[in-house]
C-alpha cells in the first residue's frame, strides 16, 4: 500500500510537484500568519516580522516607503507594513475562499441531489431558479448588494454563494440522474431500502468524488473575485488586511509605489496559478478516461 | 443658479513654484495680474477652449440640474439678473440695468436692459423672469431641493415688460443673492407642456454668451459663441467670452483625464491633490501649463467629524475637546496632503471676514487630550489601556461615505492616534445614499463628511437648534440658545460689518463647544494651458474663465 | 420540435418574469431611495447648505415616485406597463427609459459581439493546440496564460494599456477615451470605420480577456473529451491518418459544446462592463446601469436588467437550437 503510494507520487509530473508544493506553502502561510507577522508584544510568539497587519506608529512610520530591511515589502498608504498586510490578507482570502466553496458545495449538492433524485416538479422549479440566477447580470448584482449593504465577510459570503452553488448543483443533478437507473441503486430499492438511505448511502457518496475536482479551481476563482471586489472597494471593511485592498492602493499610487502592486499582485497570481495547475493535475489523475493517456 | 456653490472671495496663496514659473520677475499677485492681462497681447476670438466633465450631465435644464457637470455647461448658456464683479465683489447689473430695495427690505424691484433676446431671437421680458421663479416654486417641478431654498419668496409681480417686483416674506441678507443669481429661462420654450419632460432640457435655449450646439451623449457637449449677445454692448461684459467654441469632454476616469490633459486634448482641469503634487509637478508640465493652488474666503468647503450630541458619550465639552486634541492634523497634512491643506478653525474659512480672527487651529496634543478626559471623569484601565467611566470603555464608531481613499486614510490615522491615547474607534463605511439615510435618521456615533462652500454663507441651516429635528442639516443635534440668538440676529442684519461681528461671537462659541472636529479646508487646485492669458486668479473671485483669452498667434483650434 | 420550441419559449417567459420579480424586490429593499439622491450634491461627501427636505416636499416626492405604495402594488403597476412594452420614465431626467437604453444598446452590443468574435478567433486555435498536445510545452504555456488572464483584474490591464499605448509618456498610438473622434461627422465612410476601429482596439482587448480565457479553457476540455470518444478510436482503427482524424472528427465535434458557451457569455458581457466603460469613457449599458443604481433610478435599472436578461435568454435559446441542428443526437424532448 505504502510503496504503491510512493510509486504513484514518483509518476507525477514536475509541474504537479511544483504547484502542489506552492499550494502547501500558501496553506502554511494561511495557518501560521500570526507567527509570520505580528506585533512583538504578544507573548510566547516570536514572529518573523515584528509588525501586525494593523500595527503602526503614524508619527514615526514613513508612508509609502520603499522596501528596507525593516519593512521588507515597504509600507502602505498609512505606513503599515506591506508584508504583514499581505500575509494576513492571503490568510483571510484563503480561509474565506474555503468557506465560500464549502457553502456552495453543500447547497449545490443537496439541491442538485434533491432535483436529480425526485425529478419532476421539484426539478422543474429549481431549474427555473438556476436559470433566473444564471441569467442575471450577476457581477452588477454583486456590486449592487455589496455597495448598499454593510461591508463584511457575511455579506461577501452571501454575495459570492449567490451564483456559486449552481455548477455544483448542475453536476450533482446530472450524476444523480445517471446513477438513479444504475443496477446497484435499483437493487437497493428492490431490497426495500428507504429513500433516505438510498440518497445518502448510495447516490451521494458516488457522485461526490468527482465533485472534489472542482475545488481547487473554485478556490482560485473565488480568491480572484474577492480580490477584484475589494480592489473596487466593495470587499472587506476598511481596515481588514486583504490582497485586493493593497492592489486598490496600488491603483492610486502606482507611479510612486511599485511595491504595492508587485508583491500583492505577484502573490495573488502565484496563488491562483498554483491552485489551477494543481487542480488540473488532480483532474488528470482522478478522471479515469485520461489515465491511459 | 450661478455660483451658489462656487467660491467667491479669494485669498491667493499660490504654490510659489508654479507661480514663479509664469512670472519670472515678481511674486506679488496684483503685479502679476496686471502683467498677465497687459493689453499689448491681442486677443483672437476664434480659438476654442476644451474642458473636462467627469460624467455625462443628467440634464441641461438650469432648474432641474442637480450635478456639478450640468452647472459647468449651463452657466454659459443662461444669464441671471445680476452678477458680482470679480474684482470688487460688488453686485452689478447683468440682465437687470438697475434694482431697488424697499425701505422695509421686503420688496425688490428690478429693471431689465431693453432689447435682450434669447438665442432663438425671442425678446426676454419680465414675463420670463416671473415664469422662472414661479417654476422653481411649482411643486410639480422636480426641484425639491430648490423649493426649500426659495421658501421666503412670496410672489413675483410683473409691473411692465421691463420692470418686475419680488415680494419677500422676511428680511434676509442673502435675499439679493437668492433672487439675482437665478438663470432666467424663456417662457415660450419651457412653459409649453410638462416642464420636467421638455425637449429643451437636452437642447437648452437661453440668453447667455454661448449658444448650445450639440450634446453627444456620454462623449462631449459643444457650445458656440452667441453673436447677438447683449453683453457685447455692455461695458463690463464686452471684453469677456473670448472663445469661439467651448467643448466639454466627458471622460469618466480621472487618471485618463489627466493623460488627456498632458496630450493636449483638454486645456484646463481641477486635478486631485495627488495629481497636482506628484504627476503634475514635473518640468514638462511646467513648460506647457499653469499650475496654481489658491484659497478663497467663501471657500470650497471643509471636512469635519461630527459627534452625535444626542448620545451620552459626547455630552461633555471636555470630551469633545479632547477628541479634537487627539487628531494629528499637522501630521496628516504633511503625510497625505503634501501640506496643501489649511487647518480649519471653524465653520467659516479662516480667511473669511466672518471668522473670528483670533481663532487658532487646535494642535495635536495627546497630553492635553488625556488631561481633559480625566477632568471629565474618565480613567485609564491599566489592564486594557483604554479609558473607562462607570465600567464602560470609551469606544465609538466613525461612519463615512465609502470610496474615497483620502477619507479612509484620515480615519485610519485617527484610529491609530486615538488608540495611542486610550480610545477605541471602529470604522464603518457606507455607500453615499445609504450614508445620507443613516445620517438623517441620526443613527451614528460620529460621522465624517464635508460641507461645500457657498457665496456669503449662512450657518443657520447647519447650526440652528430648529434645524436639528430632521428637516434641517443640523444632523448632530447642536443646541445652544446663545448661538441661536446670534444666528437669528445675523440673518436680519443687512450691514456686513455688524453681521460679521455677530458671526465672530458665534465662531467663538463653536470653538469652545467643539461640536465638530473641524478637519481641513479644501483648497482650489488648477492646471491650465499656457496658451491662455488672463488666467491668474483675480483678487476676489477665483478663476474667472470668462475673462480668459488666447493672444494672437497662439491659437490652437481655428474656427473657419 | 415545434412543441419543444413552444415549451422553451414558455419557460423563458417564466424565467424572465422571475428575474424581473427578484430584481424589483431586491432593488426596493436595498437601503436608500431616490429621495436621498435629491440631497446629493457631491459624491465625495459634501452637501450644499440647503440640503434638507421638509415633510411636505418629502411626501410630494414619495407620491411622485410611487414610493408611498407597498412593494407588490408597485411591482404590479410596473408589470402592467411592461406588458405594453412601456418601460416608464426615468427618475433622474424624466426621459422615457426606452430612449436611454436605445441610445446605449448599440455601443454595448458592438463591443460584446466584437469581443466574442475576437476571443473565438484566438481562443479556439489556442485551446485546440493545447488539447491536441496535452502536457506539452504549449499546453503548459496556455494553462498559465489562461490563469494569468483570469487573475489580472481588468482594471489593471486597462490602466497598463492606457498608460503605455495611449498616455503619450511611452507610445501615443491609440485614443484613450470615447468611441469616435471630434471630426467624426466629417469623415468619409472608410474614415469613419477606421476611426471607430482605432477607438475600439484598447477597450476591446479588455472586453475580450475574460471570454478569451474561458473559451480557450472550454475548447481544450472539449477537444480532450472528443479525442476520447469511441468514434475516434474507430476512425484510428480504420487506419485514417492522425491529422484527418483530428480535423474531420475530433475538431468538428469539439465545436458543438462551444456553441452553448457563447450563449452563456452574453450576460457577463452586458453586465460586467461597468469598469471597462468607466475607464474608457464609453457610453454603454453597463455604465448606464451603474449610474442609475447610484441614482436609485429604479425604472432605468429595471429596464436594464430586463433587457439584458432577455438578450441572454435569447442567446441561450438560439445556441440551444443551433446545438440541436448541428447535433441531431441531442434529444431535447426527454430533458
């Protein structure tokens, strides 16, 4: 078993290794952000960089200062450390993206399952709902909601899941339709299993595995959209660290403060790129039709 | 509504750098003005002037318009009864030849100049004047914001085709401004059909120095010179309006507008502070453009943080003063505004004759802030480092309109400064309309925003206790009987010197009570092509673009 | 077939109704109203000193905008007008809403369609190549390029394009605002077209980037899917040359799913263009919608939502029909 695993890993292409490694590094950053950048005051922690995302002495710190040994990525428009804000921003983005994907997946799976399982009127009704949401100028709708409601992760989560569950729902629905007529399900039904049991024991597990292929892509696109929204000023509340917020500052100051654009932009790009590459590697691995290629 | 929100009195404090570059010989303003408008330069009248609009105007109807973009265009198309001379700030006739105020101050008679016509050749009479004011007061007309303003106008009476009488309900020192600066509109055009939907709202017809030519939706508006303008025969007006065509380019992104300026597609604009001091502060720009910064006595307005005086937290005067001492305005001015801001001392601009001259801006002083808080009964909790009183910590929320990066920076800096002293402030931003709604419902702890400047400003609407109940603009709920009395008296005092004395006393009360934390006065910033002459700010009025001209040989566009 | 089309049209109407209902209720429930708009003098946080409304004017305005009636009554009123294709009168400038839309629709459609064509012209071959040479250098390159296109905010691309190719500091090749030159009216027919194209290039790059990435990705997936079908194996077994297998069978079949995707692109193109239109000063539908939203101009926003929803439903409908014609195996009756 174990040696099989090693052999399997050895077969993986280099790019998968690199992208997988990068994904791991980012997850590490997200989990250990408080140890990477924090005010030295907090006891028991010896952070890499002595600044928290919000710590600044406005009288001493230079605003929009170029990178130095003290501020390795420079300072932002009110003199905060860009490295600290970037690390915590990445943490926020990654956690939030996981949250969004999880919620989308749960809603999508349950609804799609119900639609595929029961079919008929339920299917027709929710298909309409899907069509309604799918045909909305969704970005405009998101901007509207974010502009008019209070800024915060709750509203952001709502706005992002608004249309995000649809692909999962569509996929699970199709899987259920396919599986419903398969022999093992028919057999279970003939043996007198309850509907609930068939739903959760037979159909759900079988349609879930392929669903996980979506996850890295969805994470990556959620992070991109979140970045774009906070870039436009519709994301997190004003003082919360985020990658998009740094890029927003870069837009105003792009002639005098390149470090505001280059580091956040570079890290955002690296994060989404590695997620997407890792995702396609995962898909190639799990998708049985492509294994023999 | 010419100039209601536009600065009028002006004190020039041009950034020395740009100033020297356009007059090598001397730095004194009056000399500079005379040099720049020296008569040896021959104006040519066939050049164009291209300016920038940041958005498509909603309408070009002077009464219905609500945005500054429409005002920028409409000002050239219509005339008002009077105007204020830019050099002396004295009222003088425009459409009106003369006017008289009755002894009781409640009736105003205006006599029009004979022979004035609208752009379509129709004569302008007092019927048009009456129509204009009746329209403003007509509740079916979509101009609710003006109806409130003209509430004290009782009626307009036509005495003869050239003589009109206004009946007013009360004596008020701004009555002449209110009546004299309204754009007069032709009755035979706008009086036909539904005013709100009139076709002329998009193809305006007035009597002004320029005639509407075209409005390419979302792209540009063009005006051409009115060949039959009555002002050509009027001594004070005849040397103005020197461009054959005015083009207003609509560019919705400010940074692109700046690029367009540098490329020469736009001749003049008001840049942001950042643009002015960083991207425009280059020798290449200096070669092609004038660049000024100036302050005005009526001001562009000022920013402030208002404390909700209905809350127990902000009841104490000491607390409010402490909050003002805790704001590092000098630091903010230096670090984010390139030292371009004047620290506000009160509701009137520092250079205004209405402001008490002895008032000094409140400096940053954390020790004093702490002492004041302790005097008001607050004590630092050693465990948290935050001030507490009766077991409650000093914590509040600052609310402001989203989307302005400079406001965000000010709020973040203030948050840090308060934290150092031992006060917790949370920041919350809302989209503008939502913010206004919240403000009108008094649902805030503290709010940050700004008031625009106005000609001969009256503080009544903002500070009188009668305006604190939802109808006025006294959102913070400031109630002070002494201040009320002073403002009521000032409104009916027609002698400006006596009035200013009253306002001096009022300013002192405001400074003592500190109901607002006054932030910065907004300066006027300007860049414009060196092709133009006569462009320097004249002593009293800001930039009178009506007086600009292109000297012979410098013209860029040549009208055939 | 006919019953299928009829059924689809009926369902489309239901969906359209749903969209209007949801957007109407949502709009009215968002905080703020046209009344607050009337107080707005300056977007940057300033107010004139005479900015308040008396209770009488407030009541008058509420009656004027029908804000004194319950939401559902207002919706029914709106629906009645819509049934007669009357989109009402704008709150902002009292013009008929349909006129405002009509002014701007052509601009948005031209940009939308051009960007779809451009992204098809580039995206199809790119996706095809990377699918055909899976895991090769070109495939990796495309994958990275696609992600790059996805993760660069349109705003950043726009600012870069404007600064480098139009700003004059580096190159002065393209105009940086608007859709035509000042002397457009005096140009010859050819001159007019060239002038428009000259103005269109930079914004079109921004418009196309998202759909280009999407189409490339889809085409790659689609060709991979096609290559694994049984008929390809059969064709190969028959001894057909690889190139002919690829072009005749795999490529042609891989195009079919792309047809549906084009329909799906329409809503994002019509709705998501606010940023590009603001940046390039293009008077399109996206900008109109956004401005109307900020002004709480409910009739204009509703018309905007309704029309773009209608267009995208139409797009999907047409592409489904095409799909059916191209691929007779698809049985829609059973759906």
